[in-house]
C-alpha cells in the first residue's frame, strides 16, 4: 500500500483537559519507542482518522512532528464505545534495523466452491496473526484466497499461508483461518452454544435463591 504520512504538533494539554482538544477537532496521541522519550502530540482528527482507516498494526507510518520525522506503527487506538470515534492513539517508533513483534490482519477473498456448489458453511478462524520482522519487511495485511476450499471439511491453516521471505510467524501453524463444514454440523454447533447459554441462565437464579435462603436461615437463627 502507499506510504501513510501524518503531520502532528507537540501537545501541551494533557490529562482530562484533552477533552477541549477533541471539541476543537484535534486528536491527542503519544509517540514512544526506539531512541526517544515519549512525546505528547496532537493531530487533525478528521484527516488522521481517514488515513488510518487504511492502516493496520504492521503498517509503517511517516509521522512528522515539527521538523522531525519518525517512522512509527500503530500500537494502540482508543475508540469511544458510544460514538465510535477515535479518541487517542499510541504510536510506536521503530528502528529500521531492529526486529519488532506485531500483528498482521488476515483478509479472506474469493468464493469457496464447497460453499457455492456443495452448500457448505464457511467458518472463519483467526483474523490476525502475530509475526516478527524488520520494519521494512512487515506486510500490511495478508490476503488469503479461499477458492482452494473445494470440499466439505477442507480448511486453510496458518501453515498454508506465505507471510513473506523474512517474516517469522509466531502463531501455531495448525491454527485454522478458514474451514468449510456441512450445514448440519453448523446447526449442531449453534444448538450447543444456545444450550450452554440456557443452562447458565437457568442455574444462576438457583444460586441466588440458595444464597437468599441461607441469609434468611442465618437471620432466623440469630
């Protein structure tokens, strides 16, 4: 993907006072990592959110603060649970000659013949894979073509995917990314989950009721 470039300025407003920045359309953030002390910064909220919608935790970002350029990756993005807008970002500065550990997202593409022709159900597994590599070798994301799933119970695991020549995959190679199961099996799985939830819901009042009886007995004995 194209290089992402962001402009920021150093931030003097910290703590709970950053609410004022957000009302002014600014996004508080911090840079920390290789060779620097943490730097509090602020960015334009609208343009930053738009640009970072194309980024993942393994995407290199050129972040300019004043006259200084920093090569960073996203380390943490905080989102308001109600408004769903980004409220704070942690950027990790990386050294290009130092291996780092991060997660790369998995994107499934194509159509599985076992689904379209045999009526199977696609079950997805891991959506992100932990890897380590030099920053320049980090893939932005891994695209997995599911057209190889031609039979019921066929699957694609971590071991079946190429992540890059100089990338070390830290996830279990047997972890499933995608699998096609028969419709009946999928329904059985859903029924089992529903039954487990129902049992939990039914059991809880009994515990509460028992506790209430025990409290009543203790009060009576007193």
